[in-house]
C-alpha cells in the first residue's frame, strides 16, 4: 500500500473529473421526469466498474430502478467484501437557493475545505462517497494490491426507500454472499478527527391530507363558519409535541432504548462546540427535547419533523380563499428497538383521533426502515479503525449518527452480515439541502483509506 499516495497524486485530476461527469446526470429517483437520467446513471456506473477492474458487471432489473452489480473473485478461500452504495440523488429543490446550478458541478474553496469542494446535488450523498470505492478498486486491481474478493451492489432507489433493493436482496442470497458489508454514506466528525458510525436511526415517513369543504370557499362568505383545513392541520401538527418537546403519540416511546449515564458520558467525549454549531447554522439557540444535549437529540433520541406543508393559495398577490384541502409530509426518526411499521400505525391512529369532526383525515405511509447499532469489537470494526489510523494517523472515534440507512438492518436479516459504515463527509456538507458539496480532501482521503480496510480485514480474518 506504500504507493497509494503516489497513485492518487498521479490520477487526482482524472478522479475529480470523472466524479464531476457523474454528478452532471440528474438521477432524481423521486421524480418520474428524471427516469431516463436515473437509467443513464446506472449505465455510467456499470461502465466505471468495468474500467475499475471488475471481471463481471451487470445491470439487474427490479420492480423499480435497476441495481448495478459487479464482482471480482480472486480466490474463493479468501474473504468477500460487499460494497453498497446508491446512484440516485435527492431533488434539487428549492432551486433558487443554490449558488450555482445543482447539476452543473463547480469547485469552490471554503473555510472547512481549503483544498476545495465539489458543489453539486449528490456530491456527498452518495455519488462522491460511492465513487471513492470504485476508484479504490481501480487502484487495487491496477497495482495488484487487491487482497480479497469484492462485490458491488449500487442501487437507484435509496432516496425513496429502497423498496426494490429489499426484493433484490431476498432473491439473490447466493449472489450477494459475503463476509462483511462496507458502506460510505455517512460522515465523520472533522477532517482532523476521523470517526466510524456505529449507529443509525430508523425512519417512518408519512404524508397527511386534511379535507374540509368539498371545494375552495370564499373566506369572507364562509370564514368563521366552516373548518379551515390549513388551520386545523397546523393545530394538529403543533399538538404532536408537548412543552418539553416530547412527542405526544401514545406508545411512541414504549420501546425506546435509554442509554446509561456511562454511555452518554462516553458520547460526550467527542469534540463538539455548541457555539460553532450555532454559528454554522446562523441560529441564536438550539432547540429540542428537554433533558438531552444537542448531540444526543440528533442521534440517540427519536424525533418527529414536518418536512413540507402546503394548501390554499401560494401564488403572487392575494386570493381570499378557504382551501378544501391541506397537506403535510412528516418524518419520524427512530432509535433501535422502535419498529417502523408499528410507529407508522401509532401515528396514523393518533392523527385520526385528534382531528375534529369538521374534517376528514387521510394518512399515506411512504417508506421507512429500522435503526441499527453495530458492535465495536468485531473484525470489521477493528479493520476499519486500523485503516483510519494508517491514513489519518489517529484512532477514529465511534459515533452514532442521526441519519437513516434502512437497508442496513435488512442486510443483517437477509444476508446475516454485519455492516461497517466508513463515511468521509462532514455535517456541513449540506446533503439534502441547496449547495450540497463534498471536499476534495475527503474524496481523495476516502480513496486512500478504503484499500487499507481490505488489507486489514483480510489479515484479521485469517
């Protein structure tokens, strides 16, 4: 591995340009208008895997968007690492908040990325982090440093719930057989403080619809006499939290894991500046569940947030109208032991129950997944830790993430495999937001670190 720095230095511009070309394709899985772009991205990923040295690559059809599968099997007696990633991205909206077009990547220097960062939708989540693995594969096959077998499974529906991935995994146990699953779809504490994600929250995502009168009404003629669905919806949503910001849905906390004081104290050792956190977000104060710190609120505690709300007239000027309907999209981040189907049912029953008789309620579940905690005493975790030590010169800190990757629990249930989460993004990279970006340093450091995981996992598996 001594030559990896030189290999990256010699190919740095090509690595960056290849990622930029991939980021130009608007592979938005949530919007059918981008269907062909999503399919084109799958083809592009297949091409890149072939060029990186996979002996077999195919685009596997599913009930939804295809999965790109690739492999290089050098010896059946050696361990097999299965790399998971996704080639679909979030919608770019709101477009007017981007400093540059979302699918026209540009490199700009920032305070946290003095070497520059690539600004584009999908730069960090997950094209940039997924592509690190392809370039790491290229290095290992080109230089003869691949120490074990490798399989790739790159999907196109992660941002909409990975429904087809579940179908694919359940029908391809033998194809996907592995000793460890490796994912880079998370982050680390800072560029000089590496960390390994050891926990993920689950997710329940629903859409609610409140219906009042059978048509939009004149607010002068009917105001005060007919229920306004927008007014009702906002009151219902407000009631979902109490004065301490606890969620009021009956049974919601029944299976929530309460961490011990010792575990919480250990978490608190991770470097964190509340003032810098507030400054980065341009807020005067943090806000959340009483009795917990900021880092606990966004990692080990469940949440309920409105992701979008609409109804009535929102165009230019004024229109005095009582809307017939009002809508909201709501996500609940869940902690281990909370079952997402059960939480969705609890939410539905409660939301229907608190609605006044003057309106009707419809709750539509969209998608969800289970939380996940990975132990730190496994061969996989030890190999990842040694890999970070080799390239950062520091032992990484185990850290629970507030994000969700629902398929991780699916992999353990179906493939009986543990997952290692080696993320290289930063919290400030604005994933899912305007001006998403991924540092050049982080991108190249990922390419440098990943081959060491292969090396140490193979050695520790003997």
